[in-house]
C-alpha cells in the first residue's frame, strides 16, 4: 500500500501539477487551505505533509507545528517562493524534514518526499518497538508470517507427547523453540544437552549414567513431563545413538513416546538427518523415532521484518543484564540492522545489539555504535529503483563523513565546515538533516 501524502497548496494549477507528480508513487490528498490541512491531520494519518508556507487559514509553519504535536507525526516538507536562510533554519529547527524553494522541480519533490516517507516508516517502527518491550514479549518473537507459523506449530507440538525435531541454521533459536514447546505443558524439568563439541564419555554419563535423565536408576522414579533437549543431535556418536534408541524404544517393541517414565525428547540440528541416514552416519530407526513432528526455524534473512522487534527485546535485556543506559535504537540504526545479512542469525543480532548498548553513552543507539562490520554492510536485495538505492547509500556515506569530520575537529563546527569545504550554515543544516549532534564530539 503506498504511503499517504497530504499536499497543501493554495494555487489550484500548481496544486494539480504537484498532485499528479506525487500521485504516481503515493496516495495523495490535496487541499488549498492551512486550516483545512490541520483538520485533515486530526482526522487521518499521513506519512508526509508537503505544504506551502504562505497559505490562507493558517500558514505552513502552523501546519508544521500542529503536525509535530500528533502522536504519530508525519514528516513535513515546506515550500516557499520567499526562500530566506533564517526562515529555512527556523523550519528545520521546528522539525521540518526539508525546505524547498519555488519554483519546485517535480522530480526533486518526489525524491525528497520518498526519503521523508522512508524516515516516517523507520520512526514509526521504533515507536512500535518500545510498545513491544513494555509488553514484555518473549519467547520466539516475531510478527512475520514465518514467525507466526513457527509459534502456531510450537503451540500444537507442545500439546502432544510426540518427539519433535527442530531444524534450523545455527543461531536461529532452536533452544528457545524447544523451551516454548516444553512450557506449553511444563510438568517437569527441562534438560538441555549439546551433542556436539563434547567428549563421548561425558555425554554418555549425562545421558545414561546413574544421575542421567535416561539412566536405569532414575527410570522408575522419574516424574512425568520432563523434557530432554538434544541439541546438534546429528553429532551424536554412533555408539550413543544405539544406546539412545534402546532407551527410547527398540526395534523389538512398538515405541511409546508418551510413556510417563521417560522424558519427552526434542532434538535439534542444522544438518539434513535424512541425508545422514542415507550416508549411514545416523541410525535409520532413531531417525524415524525422533522425526514424528518436524518444525523448521527460518533464518533471520527470511524474516527481516522481525529484526526491529528482536533488537528492541535484546536492548531491553542488555539494560537488565549490563546496566546500560541505551533505551531505543535510532531509525538509522534500525535500517542498518535490517540491511545486514546475519549469517549467525538471531544469536549474531543479539551480540550486535549488546555491543551497541555497551558502546552508547546516551539513551539512543546510533549507527556509529553498531559493530563496524555492520556499518559497512549494504542491503543484499535493496528495495526500490537504482536511483533510490544510490540515494540511500549517499545518505549513509554523508552521515559517516559528518561524524568523521566532527571527530577530527573535536566538535568545532567552524573548523569542521572549513575542512568539509562548505559554509557554516550549510554544515549546520546537514547535521540537522542527518541527526548528528556536534556537542557529542567536543573535547
């Protein structure tokens, strides 16, 4: 669905021209009076307001002021035939996204409104994140179709006593899903064992020793409802695969997964167990016994829309765990997180957020607080046209340059302007546009 734009221009011919230009990309509502525009802002929501400064009813500055007071304020782009630097500075300080001089080139207007709409979407998502954290959402977090489907299958699997195999890349949340399955019934202990990277003797003792969950001594007295989570089950040595099969149900007797004397088994693996069976590296009977219910956990790159929610949750946990002060992510930081590839999936995202939380000194995590490897990342599949992709890259590069030049000048704007080769007022405008505060760099 296209973003909604409110166009406010009192000259009918110009209003029609600009509405046609914007209408090719946005859903446009056009009015010719400032008071009417304020009323429409109260009645409906818009991503961007494009308004002339001189209007009947109420001027453009009043439209800007009223727009910024809304719960979900739109970005505002001002137009005027009376372009003066003080007026432009005042508009930007009041919260305008940008300021255009008439006559307005329609191509420039469409480009700026598109960038403003992107900014509006990012800001709106950051506000949604705060609501998620306040609600205390936990478990397998996400509102994407993939995450919703995983939670539906977790809920169903949790009501059944059948074994479950969780398949997913490392870091995709397999243990979290296993704990959620267990929590649906939650009648006994949850015991997690990794089958990879440990010695066979240690794993044998943990599983089948006197105190092990499948040991003979504990079998008769074991309470029902316990869950045994076997992570990286594909790495289980062949000898222990045989012992596990005997403990769970051998070929001579029909297996009874719901037997209350033994735990409910949830296995997880990033590997293709069926191929391992064909290769002879995983027991066929054990595979069939375990593979009653299969749940695939999607990698993070397949649920990009969940990244802001997950990041907000990890930021909240970092505050609790480390006592950090950062409470939210800037729209620019969220955009970088969404553009990253995340080969380490959710685990890597959590580490990146924790890194940023410990690096930030204020309440907001900015782009420069993220790990350097992410700041240099480009979207693997950029949305929009080639021109819009180049503009986004230019924005990121421009902001990085401003930060570098302020660091070099110790936060002195005059020196930074000389180094950048621009007028001091121009640098101030660029700093406001990119949300960079020079005071943070003063020594």
